[in-house]
């Protein structure tokens, strides 16, 4: 079964990395399993009757609290999937060095079947159930958006949590991340995963230790196919295009569109807003969803939908030089082995899509400090810039151009700070992966990334005496 395959993949990946590490006996097993998974079933009165819902919140590791990770709304959500995703969150947070354990949640629901009011009532009930068990809690477990959820759901959760009344009411805003900016969120959280992917991919391509992809060291003129046009896929496509890549295909659940000359990502998004699908986008050829991953070869594939997009069943037919895992778990362990033999490189999910949780970390810090980023030194910096500009003019004896002066004295916005912090973290994580990889030349980049994470988690355990 597909969800079994996903958890088995994660288990295989952990085992592959553990063999290179001198871990205490039994620790690899501990890291493979989740600490606990809570299953909740609750009824909500809607449309004149009671509807039952089933959901989960799994805590993979509490070696650092709070545990962190999204909540997805999907009709095929299940316990095994949630547990595998929670394990990935622990590894992801360790890789990018954000001080969280790993968690994940899901509600088995098709959001398109319910009105906004109904979804709000369901979400508020779900929040109550989780909050009662500290599975939503600023210091213990902090959910975020995932597939099928977004700012709206996070705002409902934060509001419901606040209404329930807590001893630590001061920090209640920090109970979830991914909130709207007007409700305690942070600039740049919505774009964060796509933006992080852009920084990660740029840094990977440009790095002196990495091989050329399609004869190049940058995204300029690279051809890209994106699978999944949700929040992550849309932003990834948009930002890579800004870097000069050509998005030649977008694959969705109901169809795929291709245009060898490159798609106008904003126009595709507008078409979908107007018609509900990317199907029949005028400047492209529409194919079936099944053909999506194999119809056209490209330099880069970005699977940004869900787990097991590429398995042993279809990997022989995919034709890309580089696969960049924007989703969690899109390439199965079996498929990765075959792809590697074919010389196809996979950039692993725990690195590539970590931008989401990184900016969630910034949001959480903003909430618990109760101080907007950049407030204290904003004027100080503008003043220093002004002094610097005047000094330059005096020493050089020439006036600065308006553009120069503006650039030197420009105020730093929250978004500037978020992007700068995110880029720093992504570049550092890449350096850590590549340094580890240099000592394990036979291993995949995924194994190197897992090794970095597992070694860090093991170190935490060692330090607390477990
Ligand atoms: N759901 C996202 C992920 O899989 C974000 C998690 C978070 O921000 O806590 O990484």
C-alpha cells in the first residue's frame, strides 16, 4: 500500500544513514519510531445531522520542545502517513538547526466538500480536541499549514486556542504558525517553502563542489517541469522563472500542460482561478495527468505534490537530470536507487522544503518576543546609512546618484529580514550536507543529509543522558 511504502522509505533512509554513524545501540530504532500518535474522532453538527471526523497528531520526537509540523486536510490522510511525515519534521528541523522536535497532524477530510463556515466549525472542534492534550501549545506542540490548509485555518486555530483560556495566555499567539500577518503572522511565510527552494537550488548549482547540471552552474535557461501547482509548486515555479529558468510543464492531479517555450506562471495561475483548473491553458498543450511526469524531458523536475510521485513503477520513464523534492517524500527509496544508477541526482525533501518551517521559526520567535523584527535598529540603520552616504560624497568629492543614495539608506523591512535569514539558513544547511557528503562519496545527498540530522539528534539525546 502506498502509505506503507512511504513510511518504509523513511525507515530505509534512516537505516542508510545510520550505518555511517557510530550510534548507541537502539538509537536508530528510536529515531525511526514516533514517540506517540493521538487519534481523535469527533462529531460536528452540520446540515441538520452529526458528521464524524477522524484526525491524528503524531509527535515523533520531543528532544527539543515545542514539537513542530503542519496539519494537512486530505481525504486519504492516514496514521502511517502522518507518522512518516512527523519523522521527516524531526530530521528537517535538525538539518536546518531550528530548535524544534518533529510532529505532524492530519484530518481526513475533503475540504472542497464543505463550505467555509462548516470548515471553520470543524477546524475549531479539531483544535479543541488537540489543545486539550497539549497537541497545540506554544511551548509543546506548534502546528502550521500543510496540504489543504493555510492562513485561514491557522487563524481559526489560534483564535480557538486563545478563547479556550490558558495559564500562559501571553504566548497564546505562538500556538500555531502560518497565521495571516494581521493576526500575528510574519511577512514571507506564505512564499517561504518556494523561496527556500530557490535559495537552496541556486546555492547547490553554484557550489564549486557540485557537478554541472545540463552543462550549467545556474538556473539561466534551464528547463523545469513542476508537479503540483499548490502553494509550494506555484511559488517555486514563479521564483525559478525569475532566475531565468523556463517552466516548460506543470502537472496537476487532473491534467498536465506543456509549452517548450516556457509557461507564464502568473497567467496559468489566473487561468486556474477563472476556470478551476490549469486544463486548456491557451498557450500550452494539455495532456492527461498520467502522462505528466514522462511526457517531456527537462533538466529539472520539481515534485511539489505529495509522497510517492516517483516510485519503481514509473521511475524508468522519467527523464530529468535533477529532481528537486519540494513535497515531502515524493521519491520512494526503491526509485531513488534506480535513478541514482541512471545518473539522476535527487535533492532531498528535508533540505529542499525546509523553508516553510524555517520561516515558521521566525514567526514563533516574533510571537514569543512580542517585538517586531527590525523595530529597534530600523532608524539607527537609516541614520548610519545617511552618515555613510554623506561621508562617501565628501571623500570622493562627487554626489551619489539618487539610486545609490536610496540603496544605502533604504529601510530594512520584515520581509527583507525573513528572506535574508532564510537564505543564510539554507546555504548553511547545504554546506553541512556537502561537507558530510565529501566524507561519504558513495552515499546519496539524501543519506548525507540524514546523517547530519541524525548525528545532531543523537547528540541531543547523549547530552540529556538517554
Ligand atoms: N508543513 C510544512 C512542512 O512540511 C511546514 C511545517 C511548519 O512550518 O511547522 O515542512
